C-alpha cells in the first residue's frame, strides 16, 4: 500500500474515532463547549445546546443572554477557573442557574486560542437551596420558641438546645450543656443499675443505625435533682452530616404515680393473700377473677376450681341456706344496691356452707365495691365463724362455772379493765377488807390501794400482763389501810374477746405478809452464815498462799544453783568453740558461728533472768536500777513473745511515742511486766471464739508520767474486786497451767518503781491495763 492509501485509511479511522467521541460527548448530561475569548462558541455538545435553547454549532456570546466579560477576564488572568456560578435568562424567558469550570488553551505563541469548559444546570439545586434556607429559618424559629425541650446531638455530644431544654434541666445558659454528653448530666447509673455511660452510647448507636430510638431516662438537673424524662432520638440530615434530633418530655409525675401504684398493688396483694378472711374478686358480669388462700382454706376448693366461674354457680354449689340461692338476676340487683351506696358495706349475715370434703362450716358474708385497674369490682368477703359457733354454748356453760368458782375461792379475785379499774370483786375481797374495818366500796381502781411512788411499777406490770397475756408472782405493798401496810402477791391473766383482742384482766391477790416476814428472818440468818464461811475461807486461803510463797522462796535458791551449773557449761562450751574458730582462722561456716554466738548471748540473758527471779522470791534489794527507755523495754519484751502470739493467730499491734520515755527501773522487771500481761491476753483470747483476735500495746506521756496501755478483745476481767486480781495464786483459768502469780508479779514491780496500774474491761469485751511510771530527768524523777 502506497503512502496516499495509508493516509486515506488513517483519515477514515480518525473520522470513525471522532464520531464516536462526539456521540459520547452528546450523551454526557453536562454542557461541554469550546469558545474563543470573545465569547463565540466553536463547539458545544447536545446537552449544552438544549440547555440554552439554541440551534447550530457556532454560537455568538450575545446569544447566551448573560455577560461573560468577567468570566473571560478571570480565565485570561488565571488560565483556570472552577465553580463559576451565573444566572441566565433564556430566549423563552426561563431563568437558568449554572455552575461552570473552564481552562485556557494556548497556541505556540503562548496566546490564548480557545477556552474549554464544562457547565452544569443547578437550577433545581438552587431552588431547593433557597427553599432549604427558608425552611431552616422556620425550623430555627420553631426550635427556639417551642415550649417542648429540644436538643441536637452531633456524634455523642450536645451541639444545641432551646430555652425549654435549659429550663427542664435547671441550667442557666447553653454553655452549660453544649459540648457535653448525654451521660454527663445523668447519675452514674440508671434505675436498672446499668451504667449511664454504657446505656447512653448504646441508645445513640441504635438511633444512628435505625433512624429512631425512644426510651425513658434519668437526668440530673443543675440543682442536683433527678428527673425522669421520655426521650426521643431521631436521625436527621443536616449540612452533609447526620444529627440526632432530641425531644424531652418530663415524666417524673408519671413515674412517681406508677411507683405508688406498684406499692399499693404490692400492699394489696400482700394483704389479699395473708388475711384470714376469704376474699372473692368479681367483675360486673359476675365472673370470679381471683380468690385468696383463705377462700381455699374455708371452702376446701382450689382457686383453679373457682376462678372463671359465675359467682352464683359456685355459691349454689356450697351454700345450704335456701333463702340465699342465687342467680344472675339477684346478682345484678345486689350490684345495683351496692352502686347506689358504694361507700357502705352490704352485709348478708350468716351462711351455712358445705366444704368440698363434706364438712359443714359457718361463715359471715360482706360485700363491697372497690376501684381497680380492671374497673369497678365486687369484693365478697367471708369470715369463718365455725369455731365461734361451736364454742358459744361452751362459753355460756364455762361462764356459769367460772362465776360459781370465783365466788367460792378462799382468795381475793378481781376483774380489771386494761387501765386497772375494778369491774368485779368476789366475796372474799369484800370480806378481807371488812375484817380491817375498811369500806372497800370506796376503791375504784387498784391504784387506789397503793402509794403513788409505786404507780409506775404497777403500770409496767399491767403493760407486761397485756403484752404477754399473764403475770406471775408480782409482789407489791399497799398504802397504809387503817394503819396497816399489806404485802401482797398478784397473779393475773388476760381475758380476750372473740376477735382475739385483750378485753379485761382477771387477777388474784394474796396477803403474803406473814410469809415475807419469815423469808426475811431466814435470809438474814443465811447471809450471816455465808459471811462467816467466807471469812473463814479467806483466812485459810491467806495462810495457804503464805505457805506456798515461803516454799517458793526456800526452793528458789536451789533452783538457781541447779540451773546455773549446766547453763555455765553451755556458755563455756559455746565460747570455747568461738575461741577455737578464731585461733584456727575461722574454718567454721558463718551461719554456725552466728548460731553459737546467739547461744552464748541467750545463756547470759537466761542467767540474768534467773538472778532477778531469785531476787524476787528471796526479797533481795540488791538489784541495780538504771534509767531505761520504757519503749525499748516493751519492744525487747515483744520480741520474746512475738512468735507465741503469731502461733495463736493473734493480730499484734503497737503504737509508741516518738520521744524516749526514761524511767528508773530494772529492764528485766519491766520486760517481765510486759510478758506477763501479753501471756494473760493470749490466754484470754484462746478462751473465746472471735474473729480478728487482737493484742494492742501503746505508750504515751503526760503530766510527768510515762504510760503503757495493754489492750485485748478477749473475754475480759472477772467480776471481782480490783485488789483480788493482784492477789497471789488468784486465777480464773480452770486448767492446771494457771499459777495465779502473773498479775501479782506485775503489781509488785509496778509498786516497786512508784507506778500505778488500772485494770478495766473495754467496749470490745476484752481487758485493758493502763500502767504509768514517773518520768526521770537525769537521775531524778520529774
């Protein structure tokens, strides 16, 4: 193929491509054009030509009916322009709103040859935009002036609200809520105990997802009140975002009404099922809606056999009274009578019924109307009076027997009302006072028989009688009656009415003057015998304890000698090992050396304690006194007792003064005081079952004295005189390991160092010992 043929083929191919491009441009729903700077258009696609109602391909600028001078000046200056908006009046008179983007096409000289652009019709958008602006203005007025609380949420934060919302939330201005979250002005949890934060975020997510969410919520107002609100969240588009339109309605009054209604229903249900009277709830058609447990007990029928039946059908099944046979007409007549007098009960009287098991019972029937959530209901109440009917004849017989018996009893019998007024007295009461030459008819109340100083005692006795139903062996003296004071014993029982309420008190009064005199003489003789025996026992105990102390003193020297010899051997052996180790350049391991050094020190301490014990029992006054720190002595003693206390699972607490507490004493003796008190506390705590068993030791200083307080929460001190606690060999411990000398040693050393000791029971049931010593300054007491 020659060159001309190739060129012809290429031209044909380009024509095909150009045609396809032109078809494509004509199908695009935007205006595409090419123009010169004078505004004449050399190319426009179909959408552009149709938009401007023009024909032909070349369009003069003036035919576009709007001034494009500003537009082309911008293109010339910038070479590129975006989103240029204009308003065009078409030849038909139609107004067209456009938005246009264009760029300059330069020739080889760098001059603008063409302007290419894309133009879009935004007339509908502009119309909608104007309408939206107007709508937003109307919405803003509605939003601001609405009496209902309205708020806007963006994301999870408030972005706007009206005055009604500020008012219901108790806030002053919008700055107190804008930017905050739903849960920021809510209590930590909602009524269902769920976190306000978690619940709020869940509801907001649902509103965004589903477009709507309605729920009840509790907000906290600016003045700290909690209010219940009904909240509606509606997702709305707003300026390319989705906001939540929030509407509040205060439902606090409704919530409170519902709460009271639930409480009333719960109270009614509680009374309904626990009252002893049988209750039928019947609607106005005569259908039994519910019965309580008492109905089942009285009739023998289960609720499932009664509920749903017509009341006259069930009544005719169990009631034997012929005149009570019922039907729907009679029921409606009774209903009309009740409605005519809704505030009055309608009593039907006594009915005879046959229970499901065939037994005959007697009941009283009462009807009344009640208002409920189901409307007006008839409440039929039956009370079982079978037992009362069966016992009435027996009561009449018992009353006759009782009156005859009371008149013949050889003791004074009274019937009193609940305030002590005399309703009845038998013949013996009158006879007794006639023998004293006293007119008993002047006595109206039992209070007339006693002195005013005993009124409260007698009132308390009457209250106790009414409360527990009786009183036995109550003793009291009368006021002088014709110069004689009578000592009497009262026994009384309550008489109840048919409803089980206290009605009166039957009382027997017996003169016990002679018996009481005999008892007093016998008691005085017995006390004298006990005192003599006690004095003899104490004398024998003193002699016995003195002998034991003397024996201990004799044995003490021998004990010291016997212990000292093996103790010295242990110490010499330990020191010999240490000397050998040092001479041989320390071949023994350090742990072994430390243990042997500990043994050596322990033997010296044991020897020191033995010597002090020897001085205790031999009453030696040769101990060396020095100024010691009370805190240091206590800490040293605690170190000896700590392991024992911990092994008994006892909490050990200490509290020491920051300053030293110098006292003049023997360090070993102070340690013995502390150890003996700790031992007593451990034994007391072992004797009881308590959680958190505790021993607490504290020190303080005041008024020139150093104080040590030892506390435990054990069983406390025995109920004996204080001096008895410190007697040698006195012990409350039943086991053989109680010597009874611990507190005696404590008291001896406290006295020796011019101190004092105060034992007491504390509020936790345990014992507390407070010990003080004079504080020393130099070699002198302060």
